[in-house]
C-alpha cells in the first residue's frame, strides 16, 4: 500500500506532533495511536537518580534506513495501518522534552493500531542506531541497550 | 589490501578518541578479525569489542562475514534501551 504516507527522520528540531499527525491523516483515517517518549528528570524505579539532560546521537543514514525498515515491518504485520510517522530527536535534551515519537493511523481504533505503535517503539529501540549519554549530578554515563540484532535485521 | 573507512559512535568513539579512521586491511579479513585487530591496535577498545555491533554499508554485519572493499564500517554499542 505504497500510497500511504510514511515519515521517518532523525532531527535536531522540536518534534511537531500536530504537523506529523496532519501528514499521516487521510480522509479514510479515524484513529491514531501515538507514543512519545520524553526525558525523565527524576527516576524512582530501579536505580533511583536525577537527570540533568540527555545527549542523543545517531548514525543518521543507517538510523533512517532502519526506521524505514521498522515501518515496513509494521505494514507487513498490520496491513490496516494507513500512515506511519517515526521521528527521533537528537542533541542535548532536557527533562520533559519529547525525544522520540511514533504514530500510526488507521480507519478505526480496533484494527490493531495500538499494537502497531507499540511494536514500532519497541523495534526502534532494538535496531535503530541511536544512543544517549545521561548527565546528572553524579557525572555522565552512556546508556547502552542489550539487544543484539540477528542477520537480516 | 582493502581501504576501509571506520566510523565510531557513542562510548566506542569516546574510547577510540576519534570519530572515524581509515585503514588498509587484507582483502580476506573477516569482521571478527577486524574486531581483534582493533582491540590490539587500540587497547582502550579491547573490552568494547566483546559487545560491539558492526554495520557494513549501513546493514548489520556478523563475525564470519568478509569485509568488502571500499566499505563504510561502523562500530557502536548496542542501541539505547530504556523502558
């Protein structure tokens, strides 16, 4: 269904939800599931700590190619999904600032569109080359994931 | 010999002290051998080579693969998690 809009980008600019939503809303669209992640200033779960800011970086050309792959996987699993937007902001980002957004639209909300957005953010965190360095009162530390991509991913 | 360009990201770049380097490698060198060479040439990277991810021309690549000529090789830690 290549006529459906797919947006994927790494950006240093503010993520504009309204603009993205407009771009992935068709006349046949009746539902959008949106996930956005933001910088958390105070973490209480697990290793409780405070965060001054996060510094995000990316291997941009590969990251955008892998975002497109995530979108392709979503379309394969949920053919009902109409528009897809996947945006990762990079740079120095302070608490409360949105850092990532994934939105999927569909005709109705009972089509799997929530699951599609959930899959998108989970997959992004597995295969899209983006890293963050956390800076807080006790110094700085790179946050690393633990997922090892398999051949073909 | 093959000329390759290596890109380093995140913690790997900090430890290497460079964003990118170019090097000549034997034309039959595998990804695993390349990681071993980097660990030997850059002692700061030795520990990182155990968990490093490698991309060849922007696709994930694995130990047994031979490094192609004129390739853009990227080395980086597992991508950022977080729940």
